């Protein structure tokens, strides 16, 4: 074990980034023209980084496995993006955003990174507005804000329920502009299958052209991974079907460290699973908790009647409803952080008060909000004694304006009208706080290999606050990496263009080819999908919302057995040398089968509960997460050794000089 | 429910292709793509090649899923992508025809997968505001009326799926192109480059082999995001302005 150094610059927290940025080594404009950078992934982080790096003058090659950069899963982010603008005059500041994020992450993230994130947050909004992102506006033409979980100010900027889409299109358009200027070469339907190291530095990748199956070598002075999170290890998640860990995992297999892999975010408001055939889960934005009230019946009998279809939500009188978040956490109410809300939902369902046929759902009810908005709108229209129907009609209009597309999506999926009956929701895997270990420069422990966005571990600790993923992805891509990558590249100005006929490229390509061939040759009888589903069930059961040592040990055992079965009996139709989606899936699932084990190992080693990592053995009397700051205030970064061998743990101690470590309280 | 599927199978761009018939058992809670997942599992079990189709987010926003279902892009439901279409809108015993989006500018890659990179090239031609990272002023320094922001937003919700092209008898991409032109032309930030943008994007659209608009408006009817054809009118206006208005470098 070695102690990792995050290379955090010296000086007071508030000056670290400004001073560092002003004194870091630079690459002169004429030298930038001679340096090549590969960016893998075109989501918020990848597209914004690729565009910004190209604007600076670097030669950029960008890769996506999608048919277009605009399909990256950032597009699906709904609710909003945080920024410390204090436009609402409600006491927001860089410090408060920093503090909320550190606290929300249950004190398992780096102070310096989070502070920098809060500092640049305001620039992101400005940049996006300049690009033409149509954020929601007030009647006076000013930007509008709303509130998200874990905070008591309104700092979330949004574009209806499609904020991720609008921000991604902004970054995609900036990227497209650089493509047209010849500064970015775009490779679509190309999947990175390995990273190439030359003399210990990342110097290129092996990518598979998904249309032809051909393996290609691409070289550069530095490689940036912006390949997102690994929530699909659970099979069912809110991630897109093709989201995967392969790029990051291949870097791990080449020596990069994986940090805090067990920190997974389970999002409280998703549409519950309805059957075994289900392929993915759909999120209902956290913004709904601004106006929706979460409840279950007080009495188990009522819940049973609902499950059997004998009663509906509307049959339960007010006094028999338990608005449990408001009851348990009066200070934050329905807007507690995600990990807290998810566990509370699990608890009431475990008590037998769940409301769907599976028993795994709670209500998210908009009746109060519709009533309130209706009253206010009637008043604004000068209707002084409005009847119930008028109030309802006006209230529904306001709710539709705010959340229309989400309500529509809910109705399409469930066939129920959420304006009339409460939504049913249940927690689901949504985001992974863990990821590749990076230092303050966003560089992994492999020189020249950078990781940005959800792909790295750096800013969210053990739990991410709502509307912070978009903020981090764009902060990394627009305002952090374009500076910090220069620290590495300023030492590379004498390095000529990297050739792809180096023996390292030859050998890595051969290894990828062998790996694909061996997958094809198994020729078993079970589909890739069936293995993925089984892995997902193991992960959810033993490494999901609540974990314990015994379960995690069992999980590890089961994953190992499943992995063996996979390599003995998986069947992949078609051939390697063609468009073959089943082969793509198989390679991704093979990597998930290794990552899943590491997640369990990490969860087992961390003998405490923090944020999304809830170990049943470590809880307070009233069931809240019990941290152990004495022993576990560190980042766990795992080094890969060999299959079926234990990985090596490296620690980066987390030093808190500016905030006091407290028990999180939202009561 | 028991269904008969007539699915377009085509090995590659140069293969002639044709319909294959399959029987599949589905239930009404499934999405259309989950029903196709079931079909593919059946095929894999028989060691046959599964049907290739593009898909990703399965929540109607990434624009990856395509396919023409019983003659309609994204199937029978209005304002609904294929991934959000649920089987409760079909009946036991139905026969369903499934084809790729068809247009000269969207060559078939395999089965139901088509190449829509022409859309990317149109955006590259000018579908952006030329602003480098770091140049921006405060977001509230540019005031935009709520209605304008909202109209720009409506245009900007286009998911780039290509249903408009597939729906159009001329395989015109004018709804897609106009949505971007309209989105940016409505906003003060986008007005500066408006002439140049419309000229370049229209030129690229023509070069890609998309047809012209003849006011059939099937594009609007089939658009899963309900993008209005009024944006095409605005694009035409912008185009005329760029031709007859003040000269500007193109």
C-alpha cells in the first residue's frame, strides 16, 4: 500500500485555484498546434473538453460509440444544473455551494476539488447562455431557478425537464464548430477497447470501428477519458442501455486506480419495475420533489388493500397517510438528499407499507401543489371565490408548465394519469460517485491519462447532490481540464508526434484481438443478456441500497462463479469482422463481471456507513448512516493485480482544514 | 399477446434486403423495444442472428431509436418515440410491419439501423453560435422574454432522430434543419450569425441529398417531440432575408 498524493496546491482554500491557475506552466500557442489529444466520450464532459481544447489550438481526436456525439447519456439528465449565482438573493455563495456539496457527499470528497467546482459553477451558466442554451426565464427576461435536494437555497438553473439535453446540445454544437474548423476529428461508432502506454505514459488507444469490426490504432500526446459511470453493472438502472465501464476498466487493467467503486447513487424517484422482461428503469426528476409529497399509508392493511387493487391512493383519508419524509426530516422535508430519501423508502416498504403489486413503491403526490398553485393563479386572475374544479384546472396548468414532459413520460410508461392519481416511485441505481482516481489536475496515476465527468471519482464523495452532475461534467470540460492538462503537456513540447507503429501499439492491438477472438470462440449456449441480468441481481441484492459483510462475501463468491460460467457458456452470434452489437455487449459485460467483484471488495473493506454506502452493521439508533472518520476518512484507490486475486488498496487521506466533520443532519 | 412480426432484414448497405416473419409472445406492459428484445433472445437461443436496431436511453430523449412501425415512423402513437411506445397499444393477434427509416441520405447499415451522420454534418456547417469557452458575459446580461425563450426551447427540443425525413414523401430534412435555425435565430445571441448560418446549413442539407419541402406536413405529425412546421416558415424567411438583406460573408 502506498499513500496517494492528490497534488493539491498549497495556500488558503479560497485562493488555491486562482493562484494555481495563474502560476501553472503553460503551453505556448505555437506549441499547442503540435500537440495531439484523444478524448473518448462525447457527453457533457467529453464534448465540452474536446471543444475547449480545440479552441485553445490543440489537435483533438474525439471518439464515441454512438452514431452521433449528441446521443451520449448526458442528454437524458432532466432537472437542472447548480451554480452559485445568488440570483435569488437567498444567501447563496461559492462557500455555501461548496459546503452543501461536501456535506451532501458525507465528508468523503476533497475540499480543494469541491471548492474549485463551486467557484467555476457560475461561469458554466454564462457559457451555456452565450451558446444559446434556452434556460427557463421569468417574465422580466431574467434566468429562473428552482430548488433541489439537500440544500435550502434556489440555485438550480433548468430548461423544463430537459436541462441535460439543452446543455449537451450546447456542447455538441461547440464541438461541431471545431469539427468544421478542422481542429477536431470526429470518430463516431468507434469504441475504445484499450489504452496504449508507451514508457509508462498514455499515448493512444485501440478502438474498434463498430461498423466494420476493424481494430484501429490512434496515437496522441495525452488521452482523456470522459466515458461516464458504471451504473449498468446493476443491469437495471436509469443509465442508457449502452452505458458501460469498458474504457475506464481497461485503463484499470493497465494500472490506473479505481477509487471508491462501491459509492453508488440510488435515486429515490424512479418508476418502479413492472416485470422480469424490463430492460431499464426511468427516472422521474428530483425537481418533482419541489412540489410532490412522498407518502405511504400509515396502516399496513391499507397498503395491502392498495397492492391487491381493492383501494387506491384516493381512498386513503388524509389522517391515515404517513408523509414520512416530512415527519422524519422536518427541516428539509421532501427535499432531503437522495441517499436519505432512498433508504427511507426502502424502510417503509420493508415495513409492509409499499403500494405497488410488488410492494416496492411509494406515492409521490401532487394534489397539495395543484391546490396551492390553483389558489394562487385564481387570485392572480381576480377570481375571488373559485370552486374546486377551477382551482384544480388552474393548478394543473401550472404543474404542467413546470413538469409537463415528465408527467407525459410517466403516463406513457405506466398508463396512469399523474394529475389525477399520485405517481408510484421507487429507488433505482442512477449514478456512480466512484470512478478512476485522479489528482487535482484530473490526471490518473498514469501520466498523460486524464479522467473527467462521472468517469472520475473526485467531487461527490459518497453521495452526489441533485443537479451537480451536469455542473461537474461541464466544469471539468470547460474550465478545469483545459488548464490542468497543460501542466502535463508543457513537458511534452519536444515530443514529436507519436507513431502508431511502435511495438506498444502492435502488442496492445494484438491483446485486444485475442480477447475478442476468445470471446467469439466460447460458442456456448447462453446469451450475453442472461449473464448481465444475473450479475445485476447479485449486485442489487448484495451490494445495493443496504449491504453487510456476510452478503458481500456471498456476492463476491457468486460473481466469481458467474464469471466462470460466462467464459464457459456465453454465445455470441455473427463474427468479429462486422457490425455486431452482441459482441460489443459481451465485451462490456465481461468487464462488468470484474468490476462488480471490485465493488463488493470495496464495500466490504469500508467498515462504516457513509452517503450511498450503507452498511447495516454501522447505523445509529434511528437507522441513519454511521460514519467512522477516525479510520475511513480516506479515498480507497484500488490497483488491479490479476483475475481472482485481491486488488491492492492505496489510500489518499482526506484532510479537512475548512469544514468540521459532523454527523449529517437533515432533521 | 401473440404477435406476428414482419421485420426488414438487410445484411448491409449493398444487400437487397427483405421481410422476414417471426412469431413473438409479448405482454402489454412491455415497451416496443422490450418486445424486440424478446424476439432477439429467441433468435439467439436458436443461434440465429438477432435483429439489429439502434437504441440507447429508452426514455425518448437520445434520438437513437428509429424504425417505421406499420408505415409510421416511431409507430402509431403521437409524440412518442419507439422506445416509449408500449405494447398496450397493440392487440393480441396483430401483425406488425417493422422497417428502417428510408431515405437516400440515410443509407441502411444493417437491418433497422441507418446512417444518420448527414445530420451531424448539417450542424457542423453552421448549427452553432461562435463563442469560445471563457468569453461569455454574465448570463443575466442578456435578457430574453419568457415567450421567446420558450419558443426557442420548443425548437431546441428536437432529438435528431430523423423521423421527419422518414415521414416525408420527398425525404426532406427541413423540419430538422429549421428547428436548429429557428432556435438560434430567435435568441439575441444567435442573430449575429443568422444569415451565414442559414445559408450554410441549407447548402449542406442539399448536398446530403435530402429533398425539398412541399408542405405535406407529415413531418410535424410524426415528430416525436411535436416540433412545429412553423419553424420551416421561419427558416424560409431567414433564408430569404440572407439572400436579399444586408450582404454578409458566407
